């Protein structure tokens, strides 16, 4: 599959499929505390334009996406971002997450970003395996950090694991 896979910059026209992939992850209950995927305008305003990637099949169908947001507006944290990686359920296990994460690492390092971080639910084994295999480490656990407001786990307190990757090039 990865030989026919293209990872490229996300364009506004990709958002409809990428948003569906995002919502699919939200609905599964182990991806995020968010209850719905945003519209393009909200996504566009909150993610750094140079670090939005989409993985597409040979026919151009979006199979996954990755993007980053700044963690702070303070200048000292300009090299620290929080990221998201989502892969369509029908395309999981095909190397798409790895391709997206590697593209994200490359683009952020080219731009002087030294830390990529995220919070992952401990139950999200696939995400943890993907990140650990690509140089991320678990740096802490936040216990009962928030309650789910949607899906099958509504009202349940959740822990998250803080993961990060520090560039050895910057």
C-alpha cells in the first residue's frame, strides 16, 4: 500500500474527507476529548499551515492526515507544537500513520521546531506503538484530567499520557 501512497501538503479541498476521518476517530472514543470535528475555518486558524499533511491513495482519496498547533503564543515556546495524526479505519495497519508522522517530523525539523508533543489515551495502543516506534517517549501520565462529553464513554474520567519527541537535529 505505501508504494501507492502519496503524502503531500493538505489543501482546503482535502478537508471534507480529512474531517470525516477525524470524526470517525472521535466517534470511536479513544482519540480525543473533542466531540466533533471542526469546520475548515476553525481547523485552518488553529493549525500551522506548513505542517499539515494528508496521505492519499493513487486515486487521490485521503486516507489520513496529520497537523500541528502551537502550544503557546509565547516566543520561548515557538519550537514546541502539539500534533494530531488520524488514519481512516479502513486503512489502518498499512503504514499510513508512519508515513504521516515521518512527514510531520521532517517538516517541523526543517522549520526549527524541536519538540512535538501530544496527549494520548492509555487505551489507544495503536497510537502509542506508532509514536514509540518513531522516536516519541512517554514523559508523564495525567490522571483523571477530564471527562468524556460524547460517545460510548460519556461522563467517564480519562487519563492521558503525555508523549513527546525531541529533535536531535535542533
